[in-house]
């Protein structure tokens, strides 16, 4: 599906270090002297964008929209950049470059520190708004914000608007929250992402799981997750890397995970939203110290 492909490209742009170019322009003007960098967000706005990025990535689009709108109304289309928290632990006291220093982050790849460079993230309110409205099914608003970006996302938004009209539609209508039940699963919150221990999550959610060294990833480990109801399909992802491989009948398809899995004290932590998506959970939330999920 064209929309899914283009959204994946856009998520890659948001997740990886380039974030649509260091100059902050979608289509550079003919006169280079008119290039202007996107202004940095204030600390308060940057924290909101960080939270909005996590909300969007985990499927909580209404929260992402609210936060991004607050930033846009207060400071405009500013840019935030940060290092995910696990990177500081993996760096083991090593000084990390400013997340806005794109050249330094590129050098990290040359120096064999790509697993750390993967932990640099960025967000802008216009991107969050356009993508969140698209996913929420409000194509009229999606077009409005996509016009400030252009490119494939605008094409997709306009196509969906023409097909469905101006009225907002709910995509994959979620069950009411009153039907949600808690999972017997512990978790931690980091950078506004809900993370769960992989081995425990696999038991609760019914996945098969194996962990093995992977020489191609600098001696790191790869994790293989399988679904009992789909024996020919497996998912493989790597510690410290946002890349996910979907293996089906011997063929691989690459995807992106918004928060890289990491290992700490012998436990591998992965973002819950990704596992929830694979197991067919349509809605979830955290309250009273527990993860509540809707029936499948």
C-alpha cells in the first residue's frame, strides 16, 4: 500500500540522524543564500516534542497532536534533538556529541559506533501533526499540515482526502477503554516509551523468542520473535539498532522500530507498542502502574 510505504520512509527520516536534512528545508531554494536552518526548540518545547514523538510512535495520536499543537502555537515549527537514554549507558561514560552535530554523528558510524549513533532522535511539530492526523484518519487536517512539508506525504494526504472527503474518520476504531484489562507484565518508562522485558513479554503475549550472537552486528545479539499462529513468519531485531527484519517464507522485509531494544543487567528491554502491534492488540494504556490492553 502506497501510504504504508511512504509513512515508513517518513518514520525512517524522523528516527535516523539526518531527519530530512541538516539544513531543515524540504525543497532547497535555487538561491543557497536563502537557506535557513530550522530554529531549535526551547527546553520546554523540546521535552513536549520528545513526548509527542513517543506518543505518535506508540499509536497515541490524540496525545501527540495535542502536544505538537502546543509547541507549534508557542514557538512555530521548531526542531528538537536528543539522545535516547539507553545510549548514555551503552557509551559507558564516553562523551557524546551534541545531537544537533550531524557531522559528528556521521563520524560515529565511521568509527564503528553506529549502534550509539542510532540513538539520536529528532522531531518537529509539523511532522508530528501531519503523520498523526493521517494515522488518526483526519485527512482534512493531514492535508493542512502536509502542505507545509510537501513531497510524498502531501500526495498521500491529498489522495486520501479526495477518497474519503473532509469528514474525519476513525481508522481501526478502538474498543472502549472500559473493556481493557491489565497484563501480568512489569514495565519501565524511558523517554516516554513503555518498555518491557522481552522474555516475560513473550510468555504473556504468546510469542516464541530466541536470542543469539550476530557477527554482522559487531558481535552483538539478534533477537528472533515468532508467532505460533504464523510458523513461516519471524521478526528479527538487533540490540541498539532500530532496524527490524520481517522474515516470511525465507524472504526479508526491513522495517523500523522507534525505540531500539537494549540489554541491561541480563535483561533485554523492547518497546511494548511493537509487540502489541504484532499480537493484534488494538488499544492499550498505562494506568495504576499496569499496562491495560483491549481485547483483540
